[in-house]
C-alpha cells in the first residue's frame, strides 16, 4: 500500500494533524497540579498583581518560578536540549503508556492497529513540540520534520506549506476541528482539559494517520527484545512500554538532528 502514498497525500494528512497538535500541546504545557504556575507566567513586573490574584505567599510564587515547566523563569534558562527532554519525559510517558496498554493482550493486540496508531500520534505530538522549541512555529516545517522522522520522506517545502495540497482550506479546517473536538468540549464543560479528553484527542490524532497505511511501519520502533517481550500475554504491556519509550527517544533524537540541519525560519501557523 505504501507505493500508492504520494508526498502530496502525506502532506494532506499531516497539515491538519500538525495544526491539531497546537491546542493539545497547549493543554499539556499549561497543566500543573497546583494551578498556580499559569498565574505567574507573565513578566516579572506583573508578579505582584499575580500574587494578589492568587492569594498566595510571595515565597510560594518564587518557588514555583524555580520549577522547570513552560512559562516559569526556570524554563527560560533551560537549553533547547533540556526542553526537548522535558517534552519527551512529560508528554512521552503519557502517550507511550496509552500506546502500550493494548500490549496486555500480547500478540493478539499487536495484530490490531491500536498500538501503532497511538504510538505514531504520540511521536508526532512530541516532534511538533520539539520543533516549536527550535523556533519552528510554522506548519510547513513541522510537516517536513514529521514526514522525515516518521515516514522517511523528504517533502518539498512549498508542498509542505500547502501549495498543491489535496485539501481545500475549508476541508483542512474541518479535519483539524474534528481532531480537537474533545478538547473544545472539555474546555466548555469543565473549564479545563480532562485526561479523558486528552486520551480521546490522541486517538483522533492517530486515527487520522491511519490514512497513510503501511507508512506507519516506517516510524522509529523499539529494539528486537522489546518486541519479543511484547508478544507475551500480561508482561507484553511492559515490553511494549519500554519499546515505545525507546522508539520515542530515537524519534526525538532524529528530529533534533534534522532541525539542526535545517534551522527553521519561523512563520505563521
């Protein structure tokens, strides 16, 4: 089936996917258990107002600013490599665990596309985050990055930017909206992104990639011993988890190498 997949088809799938990763990453980036970090994300001159609004001791806010999460003072002192590791560990552990759950059924579950679907979506999500940390906020660069790392495709920059795309603007908007529907509903109903909504969104992201068929087999995979362990009932989940963690790290490393070779110029989403 992979012979039938053209670069244009890959782009038509990845452009809505990349656009949909933005709010998903935003939800993961803004999530913090104390609910206070976002209140002190502004410039330092805004901290007094933030402290008053949060009704917390200034020393608590100062402590939060030392936590290495997006938006804090500590985050801005981190290197790009350190931020990459944060995304791999923060987001990767969640997406990898979700992808590994089908491994409980051993070889039977491996015959289904669930694991590959979720794992590929998770890798694409982390790659999109890493790209932004390198300054690649435009969809075109992120499309090229994901196509290179996951599908061994070197996409023409003009094509990746939407030139000659198979989808119209309206179709692309609709595809993006479908993938983020659960996030929007959760935000309206609960005022936040719930874990259930995040899980559904990851599945929607992955389901979109199913349109690329056998191309999903090209993504970075775990080691052979992870696969062997994953074939066993019950312990298969552990094997799949370790394998997908290894695969995600390899994808992130390959993505970082590509971004250093092709420094992004930035641009509108």
